[in-house]
C-alpha cells in the first residue's frame, strides 16, 4: 500500500478533517487495512489569499519545503487540504519527484460526472476566487459557473476566518441569503472550495440549504484509492 503525504497546516483543523475523512472513508477490518499517512502540519506557510491579493508573503518556499520533507520521509504521493494553495500547484510539482493529487481537478471531475450541464456556484476564499483556481478548470471543461456577489463573498470570508480563529458560534443568515440569490441566478450545485468551509458543512445545516460537492471529501476518497486501500461505501 502506498504512503500518503499531507501538506497540512492550512489550517490545522482542515488538516485534521482531511485525516479523519480518509480514515472514515476507508473500508477496513484492522489497523493494517488503512493507508499509512505522513502529515506535515506546517503552520508557517503564509496566508495564500493575502499573497494572491498582493498583500502578503510568498507561501511557495514553505509549500515546497513541506512537499520535499514529506517526499524524503517516504511519501509515495502528496495531497494538500487547501484549495487556494492549488494556485501554486505547478510551482510545487516541478520541485518534487512524486505526484501531487489536485483537489481542484478531482472536484471538477465529480461535477462533470455527476452534475453534467448544471450551473456551478464556487464557494472559496478571496484568493481562490480572484486567483481563478476553479474558474480555469471549469472553463476548460465548458462548465457554467457563478461566484458570490461582493457582499456574499464578504460573508463567505467571515465564516472561513472565524473557523480559522476557532469561532464556531456564527450567524449565517446573510450567507444563506446569498445561497438563495445564487440559486435564483441559476446555480444548481455548489463546490465547497475551501477546507474551512468543508469543516463548516459538518457543523451547520448546509445540506438543508444547498446541493454541493465537498472538495475535501472528494480528495480524501481519491487518496484512498490512489494508496491502494478500499473505499468504504455506505
């Protein structure tokens, strides 16, 4: 079985959630049926959104450092629980000799396979939206999409950074209103394109508000298969 390497710390709770999703989605009757996992919870990686928006330090040196460390430790392939960090995907892969599975490609493939011809709403950080991390792939696949309004994106960011700060008692009525507005504009399925939002879907009532694909969940399942373990199917 292959060893999974996780470039973590973006943020720590999202890293824990990915680890948990891999464990919970693996069909196993013993410890030995689970794939080996190495995690570098590198909280020194600078904020990806701030850099993309031109106000922060370059995260690439720390991202590459983590990737190389995990490769040296014996990882057979890498995954990265941060959608925004995939803005730097090509910069990372050219510095390592093992694969880095793309959460973006996996999520879009899920949409393409299961929600063909449906308009997609993108929920992510300002960096993910402004960096067109998902838009480029959706456009390549000729999938129609919509991003939140300025006010709606502000609500998305508020929730993301509150979760990063450990604030879980959040008022989400304005965010839910944005969901309604986007659905009124034709959105049929949403991509949960931020790992803090992947945490949020388990905390709040997103399933009652929207139909969505969770990029973190999809990445976890893809990693299980890539590692050679068995996927648990409900």
